[in-house]
C-alpha cells in the first residue's frame, strides 16, 4: 500500500467516528431516533468509501453499482434523520422517489448511454 493511500482512509475513519457518536447518542436517549438515522447514514457512507477505496480489487461495474447504491442510501438516511430532527417524521415517499430517480439515471448512463 502506498503512503498516499493511507490519507484516503481518513474519510472513512471520520465517518466511522461520527457513526459511533450518533449511535451512542441514540443509545443514551432512545427518543432521539434522528441520531440513529444519522449514525446509520455515516456507517453506510464509510462502507461506500471503503468499497470505493478497494476499486482495483473488483470489476469497475460492480464497484460503481455498489458504491452508488450505498451513497444513495447514505443520502436518504441522512435526509430522513435531519427531517426527523426538525419535523418528527421523514417524507419517505419523496426520499424514495428521489433515490429511485437517482438510481435509474445512474443505470441509464452506466448501461444504456455509456458515452457520457
């Protein structure tokens, strides 16, 4: 592993620390469901960064699909956590529609129109 690669691991490390922090807040106070969703989003983000870091070990299409799905889940769970923090409920239909549009546009440009 090259020395510059170690610096690429700082972002997943920070995400893991934030995830532990938010899940710990939820463990202390079970009424803070927003903290659990935000902690989960950081865990999904750290996983996506680590899979993206190991891009050379897998096929490019596999890594692209898995990381895009994980980044989409990260955005949806983080948005749900923020919405729960301020409105006590998340707009799931809107979040899932945005995720479906994101993933369908990604699939279109990956498999159908790949000359972009």
